[in-house]
C-alpha cells in the first residue's frame, strides 16, 4: 500500500485545495474590509481589479465626499490556477455601520479553477454580510 500511495501522491490534484483556499482568502479579506469600516470610523472599499487580483482601500471624508486614499491597505492575488469569472471590476464599499453604501452593488463573485473547471462563489449582501456560496 505504501508503494501505491507513494506513486499516486505526486499525481494527486491540489486544484480543489487551491480553489477552497482562494474562496477562503477572498471571504476573509472582504470581511476584514467590513470590520475595518466598523471599527475605524471610515469607509472601506474592496475592489476586484483583475481576474486574479483585488485590493482594499481606506476612504477619507473630505468636503462631504468619501475619497479613496492612494495606497491600498491590503492587496491579494488568487493562487494559481484560480481566477475570478464574475465580478471583475466590481467595487464593494462598506460604511461605518458595516452596510453596503450602494445596496445595488451587492452581488456574487465567482471563482473558477481553470484546470478542473470547479467553481465556488462568494456573496456580498446589501447588509454587508459576506458568505460562501
């Protein structure tokens, strides 16, 4: 059995783990942006920048308008071979109560493992809640 296991292990796919890891990472960073908005008294945005990258930004109130500070507070890159298949270009802005500033911007972001074609999703609700799907 040990010989069969040793031969089979290098051929086992880590794709499902990469997809699960990517979903967990995106959920965690979205929730952190929301928590930052709740605890730091500023708005925070989470932007899906490309098929594999995203960033969170702190906003500051200037003249009655929330403006994005230039530097990202946090950035993320999805593990290979996972990509965003929906939601690229989306921005989720959380207010100081943890709610979405634009409830209509709430949506489900899909992640896909490009090798196995498996998918997972993350939903951001108008209430600001973030959940796996």
